[in-house]
C-alpha cells in the first residue's frame, strides 16, 4: 500500500517541485509551483494599493500590472527583464486606460498589459512552443483572472452583505489578474519548457 501511495505521489511531487539540471550536471529545485500564483496575487494586490497614493484607478492599474511583471521576472531570475516588462506594461496600460475611456472601456488596459508581460516574459523560456503559448495565452489568462477576481469579490460581498467589500471589486480583479497570469507562466514552464531538460537527462 505504501508503494502505491508513493507511486501516485511521485508524479505530483515532480510536477510541483521539478528538478532543474544545471550546467555542471547537478540537480537543483525550481521555485515551488504554488509560489507563482501566490506571488502574482501578493504583488498585484500591493501594486494596486500602492497606486492609490498616486491618484485614481488608472495609476492603480499601472502599478498592479507593473508589480505582476516584477514578480514574473523575479521568479525567473531575470531582473532586467522584470524592469523592462514592468515599465512597458505600466506605460501601455496607462495609454490603454486613456484610449478606453474615449472609445471602448478602461478595462481594455488589463488584456493589453497582459500581452506586454507575455511578450517580454516569453524570453525566459527556452523552447519556442513555450514562448508562443505564453504570448498567446497571457491576454486570455489576464482577462479571465481579472473577471474571475471581480466576480468572486462581488459574490463574497453579496454573501456577507458588506458594501465596503463590494467597493473593492477592482482590487479583486487585480488580484485575479496576477494570480492566473502567474499560474499560467508556471504551468507553461513545467509542461512545455521543462521537457527539454528531461530529454537532456535521458
């Protein structure tokens, strides 16, 4: 029975804590999978809160997406790419907010910023299919996370009958944006990018 449990848990453990082969042939563990969405959640929330000191929700949006980009670059150990993605995503999101206010919706800033993060963050992957998957999937993940976060916040506020919580639906959206985008980056890295290391080991 113990062997059956170990055989069942071994693939799950390898997925959550995959080994990374260094140039010297030694194996080192990557960051745990669950750390990625938690970092996205925390960084985007802190960015949204910090943006409140700069003005309306337009700078909040810029700070939230910039913080998410910093989290992605930090976990990928690429500080320069993190800075580039953060600045680019913040500038593009501000522009998208202004354009959206006139023509469509200010919420356009979230998928646009996710696309920028996806393009810059894709360079952290080694395999072409992983890069393409992240670039294509980032806007959808960011948009889905933002909508899901808003809906979750609204439903919880309705359940608790708390108007103060219902006023924070955009904060919930920012949290969902960072959480799902970072979770997608981690899964792409495990499924589509880590297979190369496994092939080199065999």
